[in-house]
């Protein structure tokens, strides 16, 4: 059973680089990947927070021998492309909490070094060469290895029961010079932040791990994640996972006027909350005005308008000048000025949304 941790509430304004932002262009977000090449750098002119997946630009870096794959370098290149286009865009790049990934050179070097063999989960009965593992030509010391991911290289599993492994991961992987310490990275997407058995339920039976051992691995992975988060926040950075802790889905054009109004009233009730709220929008171009209107009517100081996230990162959000709307700061609260119609005044104009016919107005 997957254990659920208490919600960790991190204030969007808790660090200098993540101070409260009211302008729409600073808080629109998407998480992207383009397997055929790099994402267009121009996205940085339309979105304020961009996450970059490990699979981005695979056609560029996933060539030849897996021992020379450059997935790590490609993430740095993409972040630089966005920052060169718009220095104010905030870019978060991928790292995995649970796995060591053979297509990233820093991790590949650790995986290949026998002195770190005890940092990884092993088979209960040592094998000299587990099948399909490519990181070494010498013995693997029984390290459990998979090639089931899409990166084309091997995957090992960090043994976080050892606190030394937690600290090594933080100091060398998540907060290494191409990750959390990278100047052009404003944070990290920390995949599988709860550790085993996230996405890998087969590991427990394959390695004959007891539930007590699984619990210890989970606790250790969460500790490594929290240590990473602490370090990031000390630098004014954050993880994508913290941004998504509290989620609200905006009404859709299929919502009834009654349901739409109930959602908007609940949304507006949080307009003064200092916490981060991840506001999930509809990606369709046809409802872009409506989603922006709803967001500007009800948002709080630390809200993010998200156009997609992990799981649908292949979806290309629109590049539309309306995303560059200059709205200023709110000068009134959200109000239901007539039944099923909501509005809010801003220093540069007004946003209005009507649940009765699912229409939005942007007067800026």
C-alpha cells in the first residue's frame, strides 16, 4: 500500500525567487517534453513557470551507446534556452528520487563505480551479471537493475535505508551542479518523491523485501526529498511537487451553471490564502479566455495557472498573446455581482466570468 504523507504547505513567497506574483505572465505554467527535439525557447515569453521532463529532446541525446547518452546535458541546454529568451522565466528540471538513471552522466558514473555498489538495492542472492545491465563490464555485486524505463539505459534503485545514501543523493545528484545548484534552474521536478513502490510495485516481490524493509525505504526516500527541498528553499528555489500540493480544477465548458458557480464560490473563498494553489486549467485554445478570466477573478497571491502537468506533458499549451495580458494587482475582491456571474477589479482593468453561459471577459 502506498503511504500518504501529510501535506507539506510551502508558501510561494517563502523565498526571494518565489515571492508572490500577480502578473499573469509570471504564474502561467506547463510541464513539457518534446521527444523529437528541444521545446521552443519562445515558450518562455508566454509562460512564467516551465518544467522540463527527462524525455525532452530524446532524438538529440539518445543516440549510439547508452554509455554516452546525454540526457543530463540536454536538460541544462533546454534551461539555458528558456533563460536566454526570458531571464524572468522560472525553469524546473527533472530528477528522480527513487531511481539512479543510466542516461544521466553523473548518475551513470556512480552506478559504474564498484565503491558505491552498496548504495543500491541488491538481489537477495548475488548474481554476477544481472541481465541487460549496461553500466559495467565487471561484476554488478548483485545490484538489482532494470532497463524498463524509456531512457534506454539501466535504472538502479537507491537504498535509502542508509542515511549516507540520502546525503550522497542530495549533495551529488539532486543538488549537484547540473541540478539544484544550476544557476538557470529555479527548482526541480522530483519524480517518485515517495520512493518505493511508486511506479515499481514489482520490486518488492522480485527482491523478497518485507513490508518493514519497504517502509524503511519509503521513509528514507522522503527524508532525501525533504533534505533536497530544504536546500532548494535556502536558495529561493522549490520543487514542482510542492507547487502541486493543493490543487483546484477550474470549471469546464461541460459543467452545469450550478456546478460551475459552486466551484467559483469555493475558488473565490481562497483568494486571500497565502498558500500555494495549483489551478488546473483546460488546455483547449477555444476556452483560453474563459480559463484566464476565471483565474483572475478568484486567484490568491500564490496561485499558479497550470495548463498541464506530469502525465500529459506531451500536450502543447497555446502560445497566445492573451497570456501576456498585463493585469496589475487586484483592487477588489472576487464578487458574485449577479447570480452565477463573478468579477474582480485589477489596477489595469477587470476580469469577469459568467457561469450561466460559460463566457469570460477580459477588460485590460
